[in-house]
C-alpha cells in the first residue's frame, strides 16, 4: 500500500490494498526522482550524500526495470555528461580497491554509504562482508568463481576475494574488496565483527555504464554495447570479447550480465539483475540443486517462479485484512 498523504485522523481507515507495481514506479518513483533532479544542489557533489549522479543512476536503473530502454539510454547519457566526469578508470589492483575503501577520491564512485561504527553505532555489516573470525554471508559460487579463475590477469579477481580459500563446492567465502590492505601482510584488515567502518557502494560508474550497454543492445546498437563492455574489461586487464562471437541479442545480454556479476560482485546486484531480466530460474536452479546434493537434502531446485517474491509477514496480514498473501505461500 502506498500513502502519499499524511494519516492524521484516527477515524480514517488506515487499511489500504496493495498498490500495483506499475503505479508505484510510474506514479511515485519516477516523478520523485525527476523532481529530485530539480531540487538537488548542483554545485555540491559529495559521494556520501545524494547527488545528481546518484539520482540519474537510479533513474537509469528504474527505466531498465520498466524495460524502457530509450529512457535508460537518455538518463545514462545525462549521467555521463555531468561536469564531475564520472568514468571507469581503475587499471590497477590498488585503484580498483580504492573505489570501495576510499570512494571520495575515485571518479568511479557515485554514491556510497559511509558507516562509522563509533559515530553511527555497531552494525552487522562486517558479518555480511567478512570480519576477523568470521566468514562472509556473501558467497561466490562455483559458476562465478570459474569465471574469475578463467582469466587470472583480471585485477578484480585478487581484489574480490581470497583466492586461496575455496571450499569443497568451489565456493569462496572470504570477501576482500571492502577493506584496506594491511601494510605488513598485504592482506585486508578485517575488523572485529561489531566494529566495521563500511563504505559500501550504492551506485558507481561501471554499474550505470553496463546498464546502458544492456539498453543499447536491446535497441540494436551491438557496437555501442561492446564498446562499453570492452572498455571496462580492458581497464580491468581482462581479455576483450570478440563481438562476432555473440550472434543474438540474448547472447550479448548474457555477456553483459556475466560482466556485471564479476564487476559488481558482493554489491547486492546479481539477484536483482536475474529478476529484472527473467533469468532467475535458469541461473539459480542448477546452483541450488548442486548445493542440495552436497548437503544430502531432497533435490527440489528452483523451478517455481512464484517463489521469486517472498511471503508477506504474518504481522502485516493480521494488521491489514485488505492484503492477500503471495502465492504459493497462500496455498
């Protein structure tokens, strides 16, 4: 349910039915972001505060969810035309790590969360991305692992994770990319679990450009899509892709999604990319089956598209009788 006016009278009914997704996107999100562009201070561009680049990145993202590729191309072009000169520049391990550990100094960083545990309080961020005595709740599965391992010159490989810690499934659980290097060991300095100072990326340049590449591909500009794709790969010291090896729009899209999986690893993008492009079942079913076999569980896989949505909480359903549970949890 969407409320756009304050609830000020206890005699009014506080219950509303669910709002259609299209009405939320078209009636709330896009108008809000468009208005925000007119209100944001264009003379200030601080990476830890909302800014023009962050707003245009969000607009590009939303247009891609709508499959409005022309609008995504327009908003991403506006992003690239900003006077801050956002660009993909990192060509060394240290420069690439700097995007995550010191985003205020990187042209690749657009908008980031800056959490200081002394000022903002303890958090569970370190548990998500690895801390002293803890592995991460992120896990790079064998499919992504083999993509990284296929090109060991790719600078993202050694920055992303500890290449020496791999489990029996070829999964990696020691995430490195968000931490400064210890000058003595040359390994990341993991914080104590509740003492994590995190500078997590919300949006960065490569994310926006790869979304633009997707949109260009969908509108028939294969050359434009590969220009972006190979610019990023070349800077990251990965082998450029040969466009003629990709003969369909879907094969180009898959190449871009593979690149997003590696470039944006552990940045909470992969699942939403799969949902947005309708590839959850094809990507996740074999992975879940493999893990179920390894754990000697009943092999059910991921074959029900209704489970892409989580169930609505029982508390929310109890408070609002106008809501109905998502299938298949209502069965």
